[in-house]
């Protein structure tokens, strides 16, 4: 029997309308520590947040998080069979914790790894204590900063979603995923290309701030020698008089005696800082396997393929291998469980080439018609032939026999 209209009104809920006295508890309850910004957003250190390096970090992190990292089952030949409905799969694809989706968690992992050189993947909630057995399922996971290294343990700083503070934990290495940056020598070494670029950009910013500070930096040559105390007082009075003229004038104009000479020191001077920044930027792009066209959206297929193979794929593989090594037991791996990353390559195909590619995939029995429709964002067809993995240009056996 359907629900009556009165029951629907009684059980209805509106966020702006107080329902009952139980909701008063949320108004007067101490909800704990609060913050004006999200505590899960990575805060980049070492001055990189003021440079173009942040754009490089974020671009690569976005492309890495675009991979679908799944907990799957494979056959004896390591061929994909199915995805496994587990807590780890839920963390990687849907909800890593109460603050982050699976994709946001991977994005956070890559940004933190780039900034620190290494990042810790810390299981927060598990079905069984990891200290008791390795056969546990992960219900929530967060990224952490490694503060101290020991032989068998690491001290990590992790956000506690119960208290709202970041806390230090001493955990065994066996239950913590430790992902090292495969581009550490280029990004995180003290004298690496990226560190040198950040220092040069900081110097260039300092020069710009000094040039735009509003100071005139003038030297006034007076027509008398300043050796005695009386002459020094006269010179100081003359300097203050010129300052008062400049500050009190509407257009900043002052007058001097014909025998006085003024020399300005802060004129634009030639330096090679900008040339060094351009040189280091181009070198960084080449060492990372990144083209400037990737950031501007003008990269062609070959440039993108080189970027994904040389830059994105090593990072994805590092994350996958560490999750597989730490969060899947040896027994699970022998049963065919593993972690795999999938990239939808059809998203990189222009619309002008999609029709020919779809025809090639269906004709060679790689994808069905409904699978192609899902890539295009079209709802699947109800026709039974749309789910058949066969060449639509070839007749069915029954049709061939009828034609005979």
C-alpha cells in the first residue's frame, strides 16, 4: 500500500526547517575544531606555490588521477577478468575517506609526493587490526607526511577526521604505503633542475619587487665638501627639502640649484635572470617529458603519447605497485587479486576520427556497439545485437544458410 499524503508530510525533511527537538543537539553541541579552509587540500612548501612549478604539479596530478585505479582479478596470464567489490576498491574509486573521493585522494597523493619527494598512504579504518593479521580490508585511507624514518617504522603526520587536527603516528612500514617520487632526482634533489628554477624565480620576484617599491634611490651631489658637522647638517636639510618637495607635489616634481647634480641608481639594469629562467624552464620540460603544448592544450597525439609514457605512466605505476605490495597479501595475489590502472584512450581521440575508430573496433570485434555508445555518452541500445561482440558487416550463420 502506498504511503499516505499525511505520512509523507510527516517524514519529509528540509535543511532549513527544524524538524524536532533532537536537532537542537546539533545547534548547541561542541562540534570540535573548525577551519575556514579544507584541511585535506595539500599546502605546497619550499616556495613552489609562488612559481609556475605549481601549474606543472597540478597538471600532472590531474592526469594521474584521471586513471581508473581498481582492485581487480586476473587470470593465469594476468589478463583482466573482473573488478572486486571490496573496501579497497571503494576507497580507490568512490570514497577514500569522509573528506575525499577516490580521485581527489590520488590527486592529493601525487601533489604531496611531488612536494615532499615521498608520501605515505595510511589506512585509517580497517575491518581487522593490521597488527593481528594481514587479511584485512581497508575502509578509509589518507595521505600522510613522513616525519621520521626508522628501520621498521615510520612516524607520519596524518589528519585525524575525529578531532580535526593533524596528529603524529608511529606505524610499521608493513601497513603503510610509501610512494617515492620516480622523478625525485629532477624535482626534489637540493640542486635539481626544478629547485634551481624555483630559486631563480624567487630572485626574479625580488628584483621586480625592488623595482616597483616606489623608491627613487637618488644621490645628490652638493656644491660643497661635506667634511664638517655643519656641512653635514646643511646636506641633511637639503635632502629633507627635496623629499618634502617630491612628496608634497601633485606630480612629484622638485627643483634643485644649478650647481647640484642628481644621479638615479635604480634605473633598469641588464641581467640574465630572465634568460636563465627560460633556459631552466625548457630544460625542466625536456627532463620531465612535458611539452609546453600540453599545458596550453595544443599538443597533438604524438606529444600526448610521449607525455603519458614518460611522465604520467611511471607515477601511476609507482602508486599501483605500492598499493599492491602493502595492501594485498601474498595469498590474495596468488588468488589472482591485483591493482590495475586503466586510461580511457578514446577521450584523447578527436570527434572527426571517432567514427572511423568506432568502426574499426566493432569490425575487429574489440568493442560492442553499446560500449562505443557509452564512450560517446549515449545511452545503450536495447537491441540484442548491440551487445554482441561480432563484425556487423558479416552475415550471421543462420542468415548465410538461409541465403543458400
